[in-house]
């Protein structure tokens, strides 16, 4: 009997889409990187939206991209929501009031958000 | 005859995957955001790799994710390259020497890179 040849196991990288399951009652937020003045996070939404009448009003700027799913992002200073599909990105200035009007219910919507000093 | 009802045209957002064509002789880099100490860029590779013997040695840190395609990222301080598939991300410390050993030739590899003060 010969000894098994040891497999060279490569480093398994972290993956954005790991643990993105089909549905969840709660929106899930994962911090991927945190540095002074910079935070990268993943958000997974499945049908969640901002509460009625709620607006995000953030001291930091946010560059955000939808990687999976679909969402409607509404700015208070715009009449109409923006429909975001995979690859669509938006840069949100500090204190520009916005809300998530809707996210897809039939698949998870994966956002990647880069919060930075604006 | 009735006048056509005007369509409400929503704002068309910028898209990461726009203009990602099947193949290009050159690697293409698009700056998506540039702020003091922060730069977000998209890189599209189709078979390109770092020149033989070349190592990136960057003063800034880089958080990078592969969104489409496939790549092999090699660090000088690691024996083996890391295989990166869509969603895989890596945080590269300043001056940690690395190179791209290989990218897929049959489809574009789309990277999103966040360069920041490390």
C-alpha cells in the first residue's frame, strides 16, 4: 500500500455570496472591513424595505452596489425611486436622505456598501 | 387619436457590468470613485496576467473582490496562488507583494478594487 499523496490545499478565500440563503425574516449585515474612516459591509435583503416614513440620514458617504437581486432606492430629493439591478451602483453623499423602498422577495438581494468619510 | 402617455423614465444607474465585452487585448481599468485616501475601481481582465517576475508593491492597502470570471492571485509570501471565483475577496496590506498569475481566457474577469490608506 502506498501512502496517500498529500493534496495541496489552497487557501479558501472569503466569499461574498457564502451563507446567502434563499430567504430570511431579517436583513443581514456582515462587516467585511473596518478601518478609520472606512467600512465595507455586505447586506442581504429578502423583501425587506425601510420602515414607512423612515429616511437614512448618514454622516458618512456611502458607495453602494447591488450584486444580486433587485431593489428600489429612493432619495428624498428625487420624485422617483431608482431601480437597482446587479452591477448598478450609486454614490450617496453624507446626509442625503434616502430609503430602500423595496427589495425582491423571490431571491436575496446582495448589496456591497463602502462607507467612507465624505 | 390620443397623445401618447409620457413614460416616466427612471434615472438609469451606472452599472459595473456595462461595457464588459467578451474579450480585449488589454486589461481595462475604470475609476468609479476617487476621494482623498480612497479609490474604487473596476478592472476587467481577459486572460491577462502580471508580467513574469513582476510584483505589485503598493503603498496603499487594497480590498479586492472578483465579481465575474476567475483568477489566480499569488502572494510572494505564500507558496501557492489563491484561486478566486465570483464573490471571493481578499484584503491586501500595503507593500504585501502580489501578482496576478492568471485570469480566465474564456470570459471577462471583473474585479472591484477598493484602494485605501492602510
